[in-house]
């Protein structure tokens, strides 16, 4: 109910506030003028002054007592050897703020920034902005020429931007815009995915640390990396390029040279120096997809490059510098790769700070429809005509695409390809039921690929961790299990030879334990697993 | 007590719509013991609502009458003032640059005439501010008239306070006692002029040049045109001309300012003095709006040649508190006659 008392903290202006003779009253003195406004009451003024200017400050205090009986003035002598030395001024004002007994329930604080050096002004700004000083800024300016009023103008600047409705709306809009940006214009519905994007947006805009995007193939890792770069570029947080590389494509001898560059003559055939991708990413983003495929030696070099922002090109004596933000992509469990000795633990620890698990398309079926609309429009642009999808065709496609019958093993890449095919084949730019049916048949066929042992669908990314030796065996075991009505029946088939040599054959138990090693059970392998 | 009396509601935007509505309401509420609620205070002004100077007047009136006040905040458009008994005593009323101490004086003086004992008031702040009657007006015109009505008021200025430095000081001694009615005032047709130029912190030549103009224009002697050097914290300069004609006394004032030649300032004062003479009525513009209140309170009558918005506003406020019969005004032949019927 009670009004908050207004307290102003400010410097005695050694030039502007000075004055002894009667004529000083006709001159604009910022600190005095602050207390001369008919519509403003300053209840207390904390006046900081150099000790050698005590007389001038006391004069200002006396003058304020005269023209503003409502104001109490407290003088604070403060010695600054060099009022233009940032470190010194900041430390002194920081100490002042720390020692000050702020009473935010009874008083509101304003820092007068018109007096004092520009350095002091900057320090006040920083202290207020960081809330070390719970104050708004107050700026005074002299009366306009010919104005009879001596008080001049006052402007209060509150650095708490949330207090400005228009600015808050602007930030909300900007936030919504950057979310839409990251989602590439698709109005996704999956709540978990939307939460992930919201968090990723905050991290992307606030951090220069590595980001790890994990998820199955086709979950949209590359696309997201490109959107992060575009978002940061739009906010002027990066000046450099986005350099993308899939580590699976640069295995072997060339890997180090591709990433880190080499000097001329580094090895046989190195007739020209090469800068390397890390150097190319300087000032920008480096997206290393399938980072788990990187060799151990390159992993060690990469770790050094991230931590020290410098690295040695192949054959070079002197390090080169490159400052980039790393975005790593992986579709496999890197922790498992560390246990298996294929991935460096220290590198994982370094890139695991911000890890985002992108769900595959099969886990985000609610997002198929919004993606369909956006991709249809894009496909239309690619085929050079406007493409529509009639209601019946649309329902047909979505019914299948969102059902468990569609595993989408290649994720969004696969969905987008299906849409592009339909758009290309659509008679007269209209995708009809026949076009959809043809596409669905094609999808079903491709998912029954004889090359596909089905383990990727069954085990997810863990299937990639299997040695070919184990993989062939497991695929056969799974196929047998699917054909047999029970665990025991399957066991009899699979252990048909050895069981004849046993006195007490226990095929079912042997098979159950085998499957368990891969986290599988017989029931889970049935064509229609019980829910 | 005041709780038994119905709250009087005053529209703060009526008439001149400024500080006058507020000050007259405070004085009349204190004198009648009637609580008042003001709304739309200074509604049409660029900086609407209560400003510092108005809060000072509210606080002064509240102190003298032991009032409880709600809404006394900067820029507030609403105020409720519930007065208690008026108490005599010693009051120290400090007014900052923005306000004039003379306006606060006008607000509390009628109250203290109705107090339970004598009072000493020390006013600090502006004494010579173009937006208010200067101290010299009170001393030369208002206080003498109150004394003629039987009031015991003594005043002395110890220091002048010019805008913007302020810092002036004057002391008022008031003994309680109900004054008689405003006496009949008549012009004699033989105006006598007296002029004085006040200055502080300026070369004496400024005042000399001003008085030379006044003497020439009005044909007055050197003895009747004097320089008054005053103590003041800041610089300042004013020219006063007192016109005495029969019972009628008027004081006109012109303010010096940086860049304004002394001759121009003096000419303005002369012009104002001659305008009063020409009007022929015994009461000038500024005294008229003060007398509306005194007639309403103590009876009597007066005649003025200028009926300002301030005067008509005061009339409406006085009638709101004291009834339409307390004071009425009518125009006859370009003159305004104000009286208790």
C-alpha cells in the first residue's frame, strides 16, 4: 500500500555539478536538477564523490536540501586512482553495491548515469544488467533551449527487458520463430519432440560447446544441424560456414588428412597442402555425422582440436588454429562403443555435454501428417508444379504411414522420398488413391528386402554393433523362431544335432539364454507380438 | 466530529481545474470540519494529478488540522481529506523549488485564524515566483486588508527566494479570532504610486535602470522609488509598484529574467499599474479571487473589474462548502459585484 521510496545512487559530477556563485542556479546541474522535477520526488540521494571534492559535493547536498526538502542526501567519499580504469572502477562500484543494504520491499533504486566518467557509466550498466545492483538507470539531460524550466528531462531505463510488454512480445515472437526455424517449418505435434526442440533452441543460442545428436538413421540429424547453423547465422552468432562430413565415408588413411589437413609432402602423393575440414569450419559449425565411425587416432586429434582450438595438420610442425562449434551425430550407442574399446571415453565425455536423442519417425507418428504437408509443398517445388492430395488418398496414405505396419527404417528420409515419388507420378498434379496404393506397395516391397535381415528393425542401433559372425547366426535364429510355434519347437530345430548327444536335452533353455544375450525373447519375435 | 458529516465530493477538473481547486477545498474543509473527496485532480493538465507543490499544500493543511489523508501520492488524481480540529502552534513548512511558499501560506492562514491558540509559521522556499502571488503582494495588500477586518497577522520576510534557487524564508505570527466582514472599499480617483525594485546577486545598475523607467512613466519622486537589496541564495530581480487609491490597494509585479532588458521589465510593471488605475474598480484581479473566499467565510462585499477563471472557480468551491447563499457574484456594466446576500 505504501509508496516505495525512490533512492538515487550516482556520482558527483566534478564538472557538471560544480558551482559556488549565485549564478550556479541558472546553470543545469544534473544531480541538483534531478531533485527539481515537479512530478518526481527523490527521497534519498546517495552521492559518491572523490574525497578531494568533498566541498563541492557538500555544496550540492546543501543546494538539494534547499530546493528539495523531501530529499535526504548521503555523501560517500570514494577514492579512485584512475576513474577511467575499467577494472578499478568496476571493482569499486561492485564493492559499493555489495556493501549497500538494499531494501527492495520499501525502496526502489535508480542509478544516475549522467554524471561520472563513461567508464563509470559502463560499470553502472553492467552492474544493473547483472542485477548486482537492483536498480534501473536514470539519465538526465538539460532543458531545451528557451525552456524556462531548469530541471530538464529525465529518462528511466529499466534493463529488465521483461518489464516492457512490447519487448516481451517481440522476444516471444522471436522465440516462436526460432523454434519454427529449427523444425524447418513443420508444425510438429509430438510433445516429446517439441520439448527437445525447445531445449535445443536454448542450447544452440546460448552455448558454443559441442552438441551431440543421437538417433536412428533418418531421424533428421543432418537437417537439424543445418537448421542450427542457419539459426545461429541469423542471430549473427556464427560468421563461418557449416562443414558437414559423414565420418563413415572418410575411414582409413585419408581420414586424418581430410579432417585436419596436411602440408605439402606430408606423405607420398601429397603434392599440395590441404587445409582440412576443421580449418574450413573456423568461425562456424562442424557437423561430424556418424562420429562413432571415426578412427581412434582421429578421435584423439579431434579431442585436442576441440579443447585447445588448435591442432597439427598431418606432417606439420606448427599447429593451426580453428574455432568452431562441433555438432556430432551418431546412430549408435556411443557408450557401448566406449565399452567395446572403439570410442574414446574422454572424447565422449567432452561431446556428451548437450546430448539430444532424436526419436525416429516410427516413434513420432503424430508428426507424419504435418511433415506430409510441408514435404508435399517442397516436392511440388522440386517437380515444378503445384501438387495436391485428395482427401481419400490422404487418408489412405496416413492410415498406413502411421500404423505399426510401416516401420520406416530409414526415417524421414524415406518418408520424404515416398512423397517426392508420389508428387512426380501424380497425374495432373493430383495424387489420387491409385498413386498412393502404388507407392504403398512399393514401400512394402522395399521393407521385405532380401538383403535386410530384419535385425535393424528388431534391435535398433544396437544391430550395428554386431560382428558379421554373430549377425548371420542371430538372423537365422530369429527366422527359425518366427516359423516355429513355441520356444521348445524352435530349440529342437536349432539344436537338432547336439541334442541327440545329450542325456537331458534342454534346447528351450539354451535358446532362451542365447536370445537374452541380445535382449530378445521368443515372444518378442512372433510376427504379431502379444501386447 | 467529521465522521458524522457527509463527505463532500469536488470535481478537481472544474473551472481553472488546477491547484486552486485543491487549495481552496483544503482550507474550506478544515474550516467547516467537513471531509472532502477530490476526483479528476488537474485532469486536463499536461502533467495531471498531484505534483510536489500540491502534496506540500496537502501535508501543510493536514498538519494544521490533524487530518487523515488518502491518495496523497505523486500524480494521484484522487484525494480524500478528513480534517480534525485546527490546532495553533509552531509550524515549519518547507517548500521545494517547484512550489511557492505564498500559496501554502494562503491555504493555512484562514485555518489558523480559527485555531485554538496562536501560531508561528516559518515558511521556506520560493517567495517570488511568477506563477504565484509574490510575498510583497501578501505584505502590501492581503495582510493589511485582513488586519482591517480585525485579524491579528504579523509577517516578516527574512530571505527572498527567487526561482529556481528558492531558499527564501518568511515568518508569520497569527493570533486566532474570527475576522469581521470584508469592509467596503472605494476608490478616491487619486492614485498614489510607490515602486521598489528588488534584486539579489545582480549589479545595482539593473534596479536603477528599472526605477528610472518607472519614475518617468508614472511621474513619481525618487523617495517613492527605492532599491531594495535582499538576501537570497540565487540571483533574482523584480519590480513592484503599489497603487493606493482611497481604500483600494493593488500591487503589481514584473519579473526580471536572463536576457530581458531592465527597461522591458519596468515597462511591464508600469503597464499593469496603469491598467488597474484605468479599470476603476477597487479590487484587482488577484485580490478578487482571495476575497471570494473571505466574503464567503466572513461576509461583506467587494467590486472588481476583472473576473478571472480563478475567481469564478473559487466562487463555485465556496458555494459547494458553504451553500449558494454564502456568496454570490453578479455582473453590472462590466463590473463584478461579489457579496453575501
